């Protein structure tokens, strides 16, 4: 390997090399990955959760619902944060509105649209 002296032409070429750009580092890649993850995963999930919360806030008597445990029923009454759900003829349970999975279509009338 040749020795570089202060008068060597190679030393001038090495000294003139451009410093690394800010965009070539790992930080911009991390920012880009987070932005992609936000727009592909986090933002749509938060929109879906917001729509679900709005549907559950509008629950009223007669709506058909799915509980988080998979039980289907019909809302008999709503008292603040508690809903009384009829899961079978004469069988009513009190559940927190937060534990209602979502509203569903009327099983007896599939043409009805879920709210």
C-alpha cells in the first residue's frame, strides 16, 4: 500500500470527498417507517374504533347487539352506561355498554340494515 504524503494527489481526492448527507443516516428511515405504519395501520384502526364508539353511544331499545363474549341479544333497555340485553326469551342480563361488541343485523330480518 503506498504511503500518502502531503504532496500526494490521492490525499487531495480523499480530502475533497463530500461529507455524508443527513438523509443517508438511520434517523430518516425510522421516521419514514413510522409514517408508513401510522397511515397503513394506526390511523384506520382509530377510525374504526371511533365509528364503533359512536354506534354504541346511539344504542337504543330494540337494537340487536353482539356482546364481547360472542353472545347475541336484543337491547331491552338502556340506563346510562348499562344496557339490559335479552339473550333468550325471558332471560335478561345487565351489561356495561363498553362490553357490547357491536350492533348487528336483526337475525329474523336479514334485509334490515345494521345501524
